């Protein structure tokens, strides 16, 4: 059975449900990730690429044999301990104790909980015996998914073990790792947490870099080591200890090891950063000066610089305060800038990180290109994000825009610019981004003269120049000349603005132009989509078609190329990714598979894990790739028309009956005595009233009419059911008969390309509505002058006074 990526995520999160409530997420994550590790190394054991040895009797299948047994917790601990010992991973992968009655409950409760966990990890979607799509990190993505959710659930101060994947991708992209040319080169993270940022940085290189990391928290270090192994980087060195007080990577008693690339997300503003630091362990890292005693941000920055080769580069995440705080930090900032070590600064949105809501920045460091008087490239990316629960999150478009601007040093108004060194010196080496980039939205000013004398200010209309440049005739249709210079008169009433814009030939030309760009993208990429084969890399595919849509829409009028890209990437994440992973795993034939909806039972209640697409003989069926609507639309439109026609007829009869009840079912009405005690009119209640012999002639006639309608409605509903059954039968029969050519057409043309076209059409609508709304605001605001409105008020006031006088009131 082909497995969707979302199935993997759902199963892993279901496993968390077994522990949720009994302990904090910062604790139960250790159990889930440890079991995930054991399942993975067990499934890969014996294969050529398996580097972790699983002793006999310690595999996941052996753990399955412990289900429902009183010694299940003890047995799991013994198996994990044996795996740790034989692979030199003691005190790294064996720090979660499954026989802990305090955390997992005692007796039967513990047995039930652990048995349920083993059952969930036994699901087919968590079978890692083969890589479903070679080159795509399915397991790594699942690990990231869990870490994000653990960080979300852990709450304040518990997010230190995870850097949001989107931020990690930006850091990796700007750290200069793409310059790597040799496996001998190194990448290092001094505060690596669970290792996600370090792995992202290593993956950004075209060669397999040597990985080094250090992590203070011993449990989090274990997570990092497991993460490395499950990503195929078991040779990574993850050292323990406080990197400031006891750095572990040394070349001598007086010097620390240096690396080609360095990335970090250290703890923000640590107050105890110098705990354990002595003169002997400074290793020259603080030759520029000692950071403040109660704030460690610059301590980590100086450690980064000290750990970087003379030809090295890197990037780190720090709170915004490092850009502008004074005293010792101002002195250190000035010295670092004078040496030309800072290449770029990227301001991020607030509330991205777990454990703090403050905004942070990415400091890009580069020794290889350091010069005196070095300019600093600045990006204000603080407004580019989406809400995700109670946190903010970078979207695909935000990531791409940041990286594009940085890579090209593109100067974008209100977003990015290369700031000259002398401008920084004039600002006393203060790097607060708003000093150099004005990202504020223009204020919507009220024009007093326009309110008094009429006309829409041209300066307001000129702010819509992006639209007028594409559709100049629309402006002249909406606005005409005003006798006063600098103003224009509205030619269309506010309620007619929308239709005027949409009916204009220039708007239609704009729409067709965008459609043409999209059609060109579809034609260029359809061959790649229809030729997906088992073993292909889904991530490579989405990268290719995503970059192409971004490039093509750079030439699109009005449509933001990054928004077009985002709509594609959102569709990929929600729908297309699962489809492609199934096809890349099991081929196009797997796309036509129907299967029973997954369910679980606790012995009394059934819990459905997903929504069905078809229900046949009380069996819920799911179509993972080709939903029934696509089969119906392509092969059985006439059967669908029969269903629709029967439904329309049944609904019309139902409405007719409802209208009669509404009119005659009131107290004293002709149908009042035919209603049930609950106030309903039914076939039985109508028949009973007819048989009673108490109905007057007029009532009897109406009852006969209603009875006839009800008989017709029943027949119509039966016809609907029969038509639906015929359609379902035909659809169900068609699935196994689908040819591969038909499958490709259904999936690529009828589903993916059609859905993406609708998303781009939605963006056209959104941009049009943006212009429409603004024009309406301006025409309503200045459509009537203040004297006109004052005169109207006076006129209405006189009418009211006259009416009051007529009624005898003074």
C-alpha cells in the first residue's frame, strides 16, 4: 500500500496522544523520539547502508512481542540499552526510561500505554525497510514535524531544543555553505540543540561536509545524535558541555579549533553565560573585549568569530538588541564592524521562536571578504510571515524573497539595501534596521480641501500607479478632470466601481496576459509531471517547477511573483506532495487505488482516522490521489446530470410543501389540524387527517394537493438515490479499469494543473479587489463635499421640523 507523507505525521502524532496529559511535552518527546529511532534502525538493520547494529533480541519486532506483558517497560529499556552499548551510544539514546512508573503509570496502565505505543509504531506508514523516494528525507521531515509540535506544546522556555525549520533554511542559505568544494571542509554549531539547524546547513552544501556540534543539555544532545543518525550523518561529532566555559573542540591547550562554516541559534541574552569561564578557557575569543556580565549575546558572537577560519563564513540568530544596545556592546559592535566581519543583517518577524516572542535577527558573518569600510547589506523581513496558532511562521515566499534579496544584493524599496560604511559610522555604529530602511506603510491622509470643494486628490490616485500602468484606460474611465489642479472627479458611483473595472477591455487583457504566463508554465512543466517514475525525488520536482513559476511570474503584470510561488508551494504542502510521494513510491497504478478508511477501536468505540470519499455497502473508501469527482467529471457527466436533475426536482417539491405549511400551518390555518404534536407535516399525519372525515371541503382539497406533492417528493427522492447509486457503481467500476494514460490525465491535467490555475485566478481576484476597494474608498470619501452634506442635513432637518409641527409639536 502506498503511504502518504501526511499518514506518517498523523501516526507519529497519534503516538503522542498516548502520553499527552500524563507528562509535559518536554518529557514525552524523549519517549516518542527514542521509539522512532529504534523503529528506524531496526527496519534498516541488515541493509548495506545500515551503520547501526541491532543486537539479537533487541529489534522493534522483539518489542512487539512484549505487548500486553507485565515486563514490557523493563524489556524495552533492556533492548535500548543493548543497542546503545554495542554502538557506543550509552547515555545518548537510552535516556528515556520506559519502566518509569512515575511518568508512565504503574501496573496495567503502563502496560496499556506502552502496548498502544508499540501498536502505533507498527503501522505500515512507519515501515522504514526501504526508502520510498530516494533522496527525499522522509524520516528527517517526520522528525522535524515532531520537533515543531513538541516545541509548540512545551510552551515558554522549553523551545531551546528546536530552531524553526524555516529559519534554519534561511540561516543555512546565507551562511556561505554553498561555497563548499571539499568533504574536508567543516560546518560547526556551538549550541546545536537537537541538530536541526546544523543539518540544514550541511545539506546546503554540494559536498558532504564534516559536521561538528556542541550542546550543553545532555538530553538534547542525545536528540541531536539520534537526529544525525536518522539523517544518515552518524559520523557527526556532537560534544557535550557549555561551549563558553568548556569548549570541546581544541587544537591545543591555548587554541580552539576553527571551522569553514559556522551557524548558531544560541540562548538569547543568557545571564549566566560566563559560568565556568576562566582566563585559561578564554582561548583568545574575547580579545576585542569582554561582553556584559549579565548578557551573553556578544559572548556567543565572539565565540562564533573565534571559531571561524580566516576564510570562513557563517550566520547566527540573535535578538535585535545586539544591533543597537549601548555601553560594552556598542564598543564590541564598533570593533567588529571596523574589522569588516559583518556582511549582512536580516531582521526577522517577532514571535517566530519557541520560548520567546521578541523579534530576532540573523547576523551574517564573513571573514573571507572582510575589509575596512565594508558596507552592510540589510533586509527588513519583519512583515513577511503567517500566523500559525499562537506563533508566527515564515512562508515559502518569505524564505525565497529573503534569500533572493541577499544573494543578489537586490535593493528593494522598504525591504532591503546595501548600507555604506560611512552611513553606519554617522549613526555611531548603531545597526538598528529602521534607521536605514523605512518599511512603514504610507499614511492614508485626509485632504481637507477635497472634503470642502470636492474631487479626489491625484496624489491618492497616483499611489495606485501599479494598476494604472497596466490599465491606463481604467483610470480615465473611473476619473475625469476637475477644474482644480491636482484633483480628479469620480465618473462612476461607488457601487458601480467593481463592474466598471471588470468589464473594461484592459482588465480582460490583463487577465489574459496572466493566463498566458500560467499556460506557458503548465506546458513547459507538464512533461516532467506526467513522467514521474518510482525512485524520482519529489523535492527535486517541486524545486524545479517552483523556480520556474517564480521566474515566469517575475514578468507578470500586477501579480507578485512570490505570491504566485507561495500559492503553488501551499498547494504542494496540502495536496500535491502526498500525490507525488505515492507515485514516486509505487508508480502511477497506485494513484487509482481505493482503500478502506483507517480506523482504530478501543474495544467499544470506533475512531475514524480519516474522512471517506465513497461509502459502498457501509464500507468507507478513500481515494488518496484521484477523488471520485474527477472520475465523474471526465467519464460520467451525464450520470451526474441525472443526479443533479433528480435533486433539483426533489428540492423543488420540498420547497413547495414547505411554502404550503408556512402559509396554512399557522393556528386556524387549513393545515393546522394535520400537523403532528411536534408541529411537523408528514405523509402519515396528512393521511390520518383525511381519514378523520372532519376536514371541510377547502381543507380536504388542500390535503389532497399536499398528499400528491408528498408522493411526488418521495418518488423524486427515490430517483435521486437510484441515480446516485448508478453513479457510484459506475465510478467504483471505473477505478480498476483506468489506463495509465487516463490516470496521468486525471492527476496532472484535471487535478494538479486545474487546481493551480484556480489558485492563480484567486490571486488575480485578490489584486483586483485590492484596487476596487481602494477606488471605492476614495470615491465614497470625496464623492460629496462638506457643504453639500451640510445642505442635505439642513434640508432633512427642516422636513423633520415640519412633520413635528404638523403633529402639534413645536
